[in-house]
C-alpha cells in the first residue's frame, strides 16, 4: 500500500513539475513586444480619439487584452497614430501585415479586407446586424421575400464580413456615405430599411438625436464573429496563438468585453440624451425604447464566449422568423 501511494505521489509531482516547466517555457517564448492597432471609427468595438498631436486607440477589448499580456510579462505598446492614419483602415492593416505592429483589434474571418492576418479563435463576441426601420415598416417584414421588395441601404462607414456583403448584394442594398444620411433616408421614407450593427447604430443615432425615432429588429439578421488578430510576420507566432486562444476562451474575458460593450453604448446614449433632432424630424413620433436588444445580447453571450457562428447554415427566412 505504501508503494502504491509513493507511486501516486511521484506521478503528481512529475505532472506538477511538467506544468510548471511548460509555463516557464511559454513565458520565456513570449518575449516579443506587442504593438497594438485597431479599427478606426467603429465604436464601441474600436475607435481612435483625436488628440492634440496624435490619435489614441479606445476599444472594449483593450483593457482585458492588456491584462492578459501583463499576466505573461509581455511588453506592450498601444500605438498612437497621426490623424490621417487614424481614419484609414487599409493603411493601419498594412502596418500589421508588414510587421510594424503585432496585434490588430477587430477583424472578420474569411473577409478580404482582413486577409493576411492571423485570426485568434475563439471570437469572444459577435457584431449583431439588425434591420433599422420606422415601426410601420418593421411590421411588413416577415421573411426574406419581403426584404427583396423593400428599399434597403447601409452606411459605408460600417465594417461587414464578405458573407454579409454577398447577402446585401442579393437584397440589392445600396450604400450611402454616412449613418446620418441613412437615418434621414429611412425617417423621410426615401428608404424602407437600413441594415446595420446594433451597437454602432445605437451610438451614432444617439449622437444625431434620432435614436428614439428608429426601430431595431428584435432579433439580429446576422451575427458576425468579431476577432482579435496578429501579424503573421511576428516571431513565436504559434506560442502567442496558443496562449491567447486559451485566455480568450475563459468566461471572465468574454464577460469583461461584454460588460464594456454595454457600458459604452449606455454611456453614449445617456451623454447624448439632450441632443436636438435634425430638421428632417417633423411629424415622426419618438418610439418607446426598451432593453430587449440588450437582453437578447446578454442571452447570446452568457455562455462565456461565442465560437465561430456559421450563420450561412441557416436560411434568411429562419433567421428572420419572429421579427
């Protein structure tokens, strides 16, 4: 019996030592400084705040990511960029693809814009894309065929995956230059609906004073998994992928990001509550807002993290069912 327990003790010590050695090895491998960039002008996921001399990155991912890098003693630097670079996503991505920066916050998988980046799985949250309409128009939308017979628009300022862009093309959705132009077209009846990100448009519509005049579909039409990515040129890329994948899959990381999203959206809406609506708001009545959308997102994200969501495995009719 003593021999049995001695064997068990030795096995335990060996396993513990192996884990300790493995952690030491990982930490010793993670000696490449991480320089961080992110998507411009896409709150709350990532945006640059204009400063006197440079633009500072803000993101709901940033604080949780920095905490992980701190845990592994990784040297990190959130890059401040000049005003021109802060507004040019293609140039920002060139810096990552060329190895001038190692991490990029905000990417979609299987999307040409982000090709050449190493996407880190899992996707912690998704970017939910909703129908944005007047209430009387929302009542008309029951299925995919209804959308084909309506005039749809989207703002060029938003970022969509290639799959979603292909669906937009099938629906003959046209693009306008800004969300302000899109809101005006929907509210004045020049367009029947706008397709857009729930979080982004809640923020932007509140800035223009029109959030209370718009209706958001109860369910998202698409959910685009939203990733953090790395430069393929960085040394020890495989080790960073392994560690970050493990850390991103932990429920506490996902919950920190989700909390940041909801706080950022609510903060913006509260800050802009006194904004006077534009002149094109005349006889349109403001809508009674509720927290259905936020509750829906809480339900979607309470599992800890969102893995790749293959929305294309469902038909549009199935996704639209219940709106």
